[in-house]
């Protein structure tokens, strides 16, 4: 199983884990700085709020506070670091947006708190002037400080959420052992994993973790791959089977030949794919950004209007400024910046934990909208490894079964046809360690079969039609051939010196999970289509066994993408293509969502949007369910991002002030804005509880 057929040649051996470690270090530095800023801001803001008690509570409630502490100059001294050190990033972001002739959420935060601070500074400097004019000399340092502190707290929660969503990946990396037991000149030595090279022979004992990817060369065992594939059941491993780094050897000892190291391993590439998905953007997120693009100027215009109207009505610039600041603060949809990314990060992490790798956020979004699922037959519904299901000696044959199998295997061993490999494997299993006889004059007849001379006997293995063409009477074969073809088997007949000696039925068995997976897709309301290059009758037999009613058969590999395109043009989309072969790659790329089996070819996986690491078709339904839950979660987040802000805008603008005298203090507006962010984060983190339905064990 591989993820990327063309790993970057410039990748260092530890590129995968190292890149994640660098990301963790950056996140740790960000968290440390944010915690420091939040702590400083919280301390100074608490003091500012205490100093503002005389203004908020009125006389008689602050006799225990010294006059110097409640002075506007003290509040200015305490508030300034909160704004211009703790909240410096907001002002930098607002200035950057201004230079690009745009406005964003930083603009609202910076404008709201900056104007509150400037208004208070003016009042502090010209306190006596305002009193002489009969105007209130109120300051709002506490509002600016509280707003910045609450917004910073929201950013800290966001950063912590990012760290939590990557926890699954970090746990996977931690599973990789630091050392490997490598056989050098026949002797085992312990070396750091970073020093293991492709081709090394590595020894693994019971209970140990497999240090890197490779192929078992000797020994047998059971290996648990749940942390990578989502399958809880250990998988049998023997010579020739692949093993994945970071999986756990439960029983038995074995040696494996290293095939991939460092950044080329399955684990490292999964980490990179998940990182890409978490940093990409969905169409919903891009739409939200566009909404912010026009929402911010509208809010600024509304705030200025509120200032002008209330100044004209009351003649009080301080009161008018209070309405302006309240509108700017409560309108800030800071939670909008968290609504989509947080859900995407959580969902990508949960997908990785369950063997579902989304290459982009857009794939995660589109999967939930799918209407049609096109399933390739070979390697997707079936195991992709033909097996002999029937072997019968024919009436009139004179050779013993062992002799017939030896002759057939000796001839087919020279062939490159997939069916030949299945016949040779079956014969060897029956003959045990017997040596195969030599073959002379071997010849492969295209589309017909193979022939050669073995021990002076002319042996042919091929299709019934070939022997009809050669003038051999095959009438007695017809009932058997019809029965095998109805069972979706390919038929290979053995003829020795012109005699019909035996018949093989070779089929590609269904994966034990296929029928249940198709049923799960249909329960989700999806139309399921099987796509196959096989003859229609054989394809329909397989489709009937798994419960698929719509079959598109006899499709050449080059035409698979055209079939997907036709379904899209007919309005049956969005369409997903599920496949595993090289010939599926164009169709995977053409589909709205390409889903590759992780047990398939590198090219197919590279062309896909979603990879099912386990090769279990049931993962398709799990991916769609996760997508639907994620998009529902994002829609809920968008509601929380706007609900408090929009509901509070009329009050902040002073609509109720003439009637009830209610005035939305900027500090209360900031609290509502912060609560919006907390609601979004809490809702997004609910996705961490996602658990897919138990996946049936995939066939290996």
C-alpha cells in the first residue's frame, strides 16, 4: 500500500515526522505567546475594571479604592499595553487590509477598541474642557481592555483547537519506535530509525512496533494496523506481504526487507495529506470570506451613521461615540474565522484515525453532496487477485490429477496472463514441493491460450473457443462452461495430445465486505453503478451478488472517464468514482470525487481525492457520513458566528435607547462577540466524538 508514487526527491529522510515536529514547535510557540498575552491582558484588564468601578457603580461604592488608582491616567497606563502589545496583531492585520483596500475582522476589532481608547484619551487630556462645556467626561478604557482580552482568549481557544485536531497525527508519529533491529552480515544490531535504508533486513519480535515500511521475507505473524487503517482486527502476515511502519506486531517473529523510509513511508505521507486537507479551503469558507468582505464595510457605515444620528439628536459626542464603538464591537464576526477551519481540521483528523484520508477540504465538502457512486469491479468489489474456484478432470481424460496439474502449471508458469498466475498458485498448493517439468517450444497464442511440449506430449491450455477452432470436439464441455460462466468464472481447458483432460474455473472472488458496503451506500440514498470491462453476463452476475442493479459493462479502460463524464452531463452528479487500478486513474480524476483503495496502485491513489487506507469499500459510506456531519456542523457554526452579532446590532445602534433607555455597553458587546467564538469552537469540537459504523474486515 502506498500513497504517493513520486515522493519529492529533495525530501530528507525524516521529512514527514520532521515537518510535523516543526509544525508542533510553531504551534507551541504560538500558544506560549498567546498564553502570555492573555495572562498579561487578563491581569491588566482586571485592574482596569477595578479602577473603573467609581464610574460604573457610582458614589459610595469605592471608598476603599485610593483616588490615584481610579484616576483616568492610571486606567490609560494599564490599558495601553493591552491594546498595543497584547492586541498588536489586530492593528497590524487591520493596517494590512487597509493597504490592500479591503476590510476584515481585524478591522472591526482594531476600529472598535482603537476608537474607544482614543475617545478615552481625549477625555483624559481635556477633562476640564468637557466639564466646562457641560458634557460628560466619561472614559471607556475598561471596554477596550475587556474586548481585546476576550478576543485574545478566543484566539487562544482556536490555537488549542488546532493542536487538539492534530493530536491523532502526533500519536501516530509517537508510535514509530526510535530504533530498529537490522541484520548486518547476519548479526542483529540496534540502530536509529533515521539510519535505516531501503533494502535493509529488519527483525521484528512479538509485541514490538514495526519501524518502517517493507515486505516480509521470512516468518509469519499477526499485525495490528488499526491506527492506520481503522480495522481493529489483527492481519495475518507471511512472506511476500507488506507491513506498515508504526503498526504493532502482536505475535510471532519475522524479518522484512525495507521498501520505504522517512518521508516516503505511508505514515509520513498520511501526515502530509492530512496537513494539506486541514490547510485547504472549502467553497463554504470562500463564500464566508466574501460575506465578510461586504459585511465589514456595511458595519462601519452603520457605526458612522449611528454616531452622526446620535450626535445630531443629543449633541453629546461622547454618547454618540459610545454607540459607534458598540456597533463596531458587537458586529465583529470573529467566530466566522473559526466556523469552517476548525470543523475541517477536526474532521480531517478523525478521518485519518479511521483510515480515511481527504486530500483537500473541498473533497470533504463535496463527498456529502454525492448522488451517484460508480464502483470499479476488479480490485474494488473483488479482491483483484484471480483464484481457481473449480478444477475438474474431464470424461475421456487418462492422466492422474497430480500429473495433469504439474503439466498445466509448468506451461502456465511461462505465461504472463493473470489467470495463469492463479492456476500456477493453485497447482503448487496441491502439489506441495514437487518440481515442475521442463517445457519446450513454448508459445502464447494471443486471445486463445498457451501451448508447448512437455516430456514429448503436446500440451495446450486455453479457451473453449480455441479448441473449437482447432477442430477438437468440445460438446461435452458446454454444460460445465455454462455453469462456470454463470458463476462469473473464466474457463481454461487443458488438452494433452488432442484429448480433453481438465477444466479450470478462475474467478476474482468478491471481498467479504462488498455486499454490506453497497447496502450502506444505498441506505444513504445514493445510486450505485458498477463499471466493468468484463462481458455483460459475467458483470451482471457479480453485480447481483452485491446488490447492484445498474451495470455498465464491456467498457474499455480508456473509456471509463467518458462514462463518468456522461453521468455528470446527464445530471446524475455529483459523481464519485471508486477504483484501484492504473486504468481507473483518468476516471478518478474526472469524477467530482475520486476515491482510491489504499491497497491499489500508486497512480490511482495519486489521482484521487480520498484514499481508503484499508482498501475496505465500507469506508466510502463512512467518508460520506463524516462529510455530511462536518457540513452540518459548519452550517451550525455559521449560525453561531452571526446570530449574536446580528441580534445585538439594533441595540448597539441605540434603537431602544429613546424608548427604554437601554444602552449596550461596549464591554457587554465584546462579551457577546467572545461568547459567539466559544460557541463555534465548542460545537466544532463535537466532531471529535464521531465514530463510524464498525467496518467489516477487509479482504487482504
